[in-house]
C-alpha cells in the first residue's frame, strides 16, 4: 500500500501497542493533539490515556520517567517534539539509559525508544531546525536510526521497539508527507544494515534520512551526464554497516558523504575514517569528500534556510568534478 512516512510510523506504533501491553507512548501533546506533526493522531482514542501519556513540558522529567519504566520491564516510546529539545534530556539518555546495562553487568536492560523530528526546511529557525545525531553517536550503548522511506520507517521502528537496548529514532520533518510503498502485513527491518538505493559504477554517494533522497536526485542528474552513481542509504548510524560502504567504494573508487548537520565534527568524518582505515582505501582514485551543512545556526529567512543543507545540484557538481578528474 502507498502511504506517507508519518502514517507508516503511526501504523508501526499502533501494531506495537496492539501486540504488547508493555508498550506505552509518552511525550508532549501526543494525546488529544496527536503530536506536533500529527504522527500519534487517533492513538489515544484507541488505547486510552493510560498508554498514550501526555507529559508536562519537561523533557528531562518524562524521559527520565521512561528510562525508569524501561528498567522495570515496560517498553516506553518517548516522543520529543523537536530534535533540538533532546538537549534537555541528555542526562537520562546518555548518563542513564545508555549506561545501566553495562553498569549492571547485563542484569538490567533498557528497552527505550526516543523518537524525534529534526532538520531544516520548515521555517522553524535556529532552535527548532538542528540535526543533532552527532551528540549521541559518541555514546556507547545507544543505537541510532534515521530512515529515509516510509517502508524503512515502519520496519526499523518495529525493530527499535523490540530491541532491549535504547534506540534514538530520528525522523526528518520534511519526510512526514513523503509517500512510499509499505507492506500491509507486519514486518521489521534489522537495525545496522545499509541499503543500496541505486546501483552505480563511477562514484558512491553515501547518506541517510532525507539526504539519501537528495542523493538519489543527484544520481539522476549524474545519469543524464553519463555518470553512474551508486547511492547507499545507511538507515542506521550506530551500528554502522561499514561493509556495505567499503564494498561500494571498492567498486566505484570514489565517494561523497552528504549530510545535513554542519560539516565540522559531524558523522561524515567517521564514515570517511571507516573508508580510509579499510581495504577500500587502496581502491580510491581520489580522497573521500564530505558535503555537510553550513557552519552556522539555521536561519529563519526561507531564502537563507534553503542554502544550509547540500542540494542535489551541489552534489551533482562535486561528483561530476571528481569523476572527470
């Protein structure tokens, strides 16, 4: 069936709530209001306020409560209405959820999912438009998932909910209306396996979330110029499918890593290092190139905001130059 990204997530949540009574949702305005982007709309009417919990305006408090729920055997799913506000929940996520399984010698599991929308493009300005996955990527004990398509969003969410370790589930705001084919029957997609969205032979474009679709647009432009681009959608950042990345780079001998977060200090550097420290290094014809977002807070002005993240045209030009050189 052809449904939107937001509907796919809602369906995944609904299935999990129906199958397992230990699953609960907690977050600001997720009940009667249906979530700030409408993802949880209708769930409180079906499952009641006992399981769809409208939380007070304190990310620290309700995320901390969810960590406690997880430790006690429930499977809470936290919705933080903007990814920027995860900064208010860093203590319960990084210092507690990620650490308890290790500190307890494996006696305690923390099956927690933290869902949150991120990214620019909606005119929400500097404090509601950031891409902050790198804040969590340096924390052992956390899994990081960021799907690009409705099918992946539902399948990876089901895997995240079933996982006994805490999972950060990042959803780009501009993807919520993206349509795509999703199986009607319940399914899951394993965390940690990248997807080749397009086969190619001249250059590898590596990305995740919305930028994977931008890379697909760039690949189409490159095809018109006689250049064959392979597009790798990582789908999850931790664990990282380095094998898929390196196998593709060995085939194409060139790589561009495209992402929305500011270029400096972001995950693109880790992917580049994974290539350079592997056998794929010896197949490179040119150095790996990162194409990240602008080194600035996201501006409110629509014309300026459009220039923050790499575009398909910019990726096309960079890839064309690499191949022709």
